[in-house]
C-alpha cells in the first residue's frame, strides 16, 4: 500500500508584512478562501484507488489540477491546523510574529487557538487508522503545517515514510508505504 501525501498548490494570496491582530485574523480567513495558482507539480504516477482532500478549497482545487478525472473523498480530519493571532492589539506586528505566537499557543494547547496540539494529533491518528484500514493506494492532498503531525502518526501506525522534510513546499509530496494487510494473510 502506497500513500502519497501532497501539500496543496500555492495559494494566490499576498500576506501583509505587518498587521494588527484583527488584520492578521482577517487575512487568515481570506487565505483560506483564496484560489490556488495553476501550476504543474510532479507526483508519482501510480494507480490511485482513492484521493482524499480536506474540506478547504485549496486542497480540492489542487486535487482537481493533479487528478482531473478523479473521485475525491473529503475529510475534515486532514484540514490545516487553524491559526489565529496570539492576542489582541492595534499595534502592527510582523507577520512572522503572528505565525510564531499562534503556533506556540497551538503547542501548549492554548484555548485562544481553535485547536491545540492534542486535538491535531487525535485527528491525524484517526486519519492514519482510516487509510490503514482502507488498505488502498491513495493520494492525500492536505496542508503543510498539518503534514508533520500526520506523518508522525502514520509512522506510529506502521507506515514507512520517504523523502520527508522540515518544511514542505507547495506541491511537494511525501511517500508513505505499508505492507498490505491482504499480502500478510
């Protein structure tokens, strides 16, 4: 069983370099609804029996670009980890600051963030179990930050992970393989 985990295509959105907390939260919502750039990505050519997409448009749009004749299975289990400003302020702060404080709050499961690390791990664990049970060659079009947690949980579920990265670029993929359950019996 081979599963190709793909980060969605580049989003056609330009972030402000500096913003208030309110503007950062607004831009996060705008980013989530922006279209992708229409580019070509090279992914392994295998017979994908199932193509999973998140509930976010950039995931489905990428799948339609990569697999135009595919049937897509939508799952909120592979949505991106939501992000919100770390606190309220009218001061313009750098974009990297908002990203860092929001993700640090995610790690410590701060209630200001819509989801904490524990919740993300549970989603990823559930999805890893789902695709393991399906026992099919599949493509998963998901999101960069979430991919780290998903790959960690897939490894724990017995998948061998190839070409993993610290930072996933848009359109980049990781190959996860697991011995088929039917091959063992």
